[in-house]
């Protein structure tokens, strides 16, 4: 992890977490009262997004650690909850919304873990619902594993209850810290997958497809349930064959019986991201597809194109793993019906579908 500079908010400067991270990085921390010096140093760079990936800011989460996923009423949302451990990522994917979502982007990690675990205790005390909780919304779940002990605390905490699952979603191979943990199948380790073509051209600094699947197979051997996310699916000449080969490689290494779910979502972006991609990734062509504004304001592939690639990928998965739960991330009922032949409401709703699969694979208590 190419961290060149470490900033530490004064309020957390002498916490055990901040001290441990400073030692592991072998960097002296510059103590600051707030984030403004961090923003100022990053903003001076010709490419502030790239510079932000070299700077780590240890601070407090001053809001809620557990939040509802920011879906939209226009599309079917899965009812996921976010565990907000930090922001941004040191990998550099061309399509990443985080490079325009934060102004400026800052690689920051929240160290007030007593507040985090107090919120988790409240979730664990609720035995009337299934809670699906993930750390991969505003960052990659496992980039922190080289120099924090977060997995060593989160995974055992989830193992001691029966109504919530933790999903750790990544594009890395940083799984070694998970090997000896008592997880009781309450932690799902998940990978974002794409074709080798997309990984090579659009996902700088990430693990290869083979490396991701090898890491997934290791986690399966340690008893972890798995999940995979084909998101963003990117349409290009020959993509159908490439996605089919990627799916075949996935199931050559991973048993369908150990997969809790697979999500599908095509490339979508806020209009402001287009110019940033053009500037930072001049060789990328992903923003020049057939896009129209969606109901949420994001640019989306023309609906017939989305349905066609979804049908191709669904067919490829169903040929090998007919019983694995597949679902869309943020699509409408028409796309569901034309791609799957049903809508979530006909199966009790998307959250109920995912809850049932989590109960089945993760040994959760009945509701």
C-alpha cells in the first residue's frame, strides 16, 4: 500500500489504534486538529485523486457507523446496511464513483471503534430481523488488513450472534488475516469480478481475476461462505464471450453450494464522472457507450442493451449453477421480468430473497 504521508486527528492521536497503525506503516503521524491540512496538501497535486491514494488520515466517524444503503425508490434496493469504517481506496478503477463522490477524496480510516461496536451491539440485540451488513460501500473491505486489526475484531463479533451477517467485499487478495478466525459462517467474503479485459484496462492496482478466485478458494477452504458481484458489467465488442469465460473460470474453482449470492449491475455513472474519467484515464472508452439518463440521474446503458447482456450472463451462470441466488443491484421491475422472468415482489421482495439465502448459507436463526 503506497502510503507516503500519515495525518492523525488530534482527538484520536493517542488511541491504541492510531499508535498501532503508525507503527505498522513505519510513518510518523502529523497531528492535525481537523481535515483541512489534509485537503490542502492533496489539492495542490496535478492529480488530487491519485495523490489522495498516497495519504492516510486517521480520524473519528462523527456520524453513524451503521447506515442504510443509499438506494433510490426508482429501482429495486436490496435492504443492505453499510458499516462505515472509512472512505476511499488505494486502488484506481476508472469507473469508481468515489473519485467524484468525495470533494476532495481522502483515504481516511475511523478509529473510534468503541462507538462502532456499541452500534453493532444494538444490531445484534435485535432478534426480530435479519441484518445484512457490509463494509464495502465507501471503500474496499480488505485494503486495511495490512495495518489494522479490524477483521480480527469484526469477524469474531459477528460469530457470537445469529441474526446478522457481515459481508467483506474486495478486489484484493488480502485474506490471510481471516485464516484462523472463529467466524461460524457469519462472515461472507465477497469479490467484485470482471473480465480480464476490463480488469487490465480499467482496474489499476487491483488483483487479477485468477488471483481473486484463488483467494476466494482459500477462504472457502477455511469454511467461509462466499459471494460475487459482477458490477459494473461493461459492454464492449466481444464482452459476451469474455463474461462467459469468466463465469466458467469462477465455477471451476468455487462450488456453487458455497455461494450465498451473486449480484449483477451494469456500468452507470453520474454525468460529472465522465470528464474525470476522460482526464484521468485518457485511454478508457467506457463512457462512450449508448447511455441515457436513468430515473436516478445516472447515465445508464440503453435498457435493451442492459437486458441483453444480463440475459447472456444469467444464462451462462444458470448452465453451471442453476440454484445460486442471482439478483440485480438497482434495476427496475421491467428489467427483472425480461431478464429473470419474474419480479422481486413475486418472490416476497428482494430483501426477503437475500435474507433467506443468508439464513440458508450462514446458519442464522429463523425469524
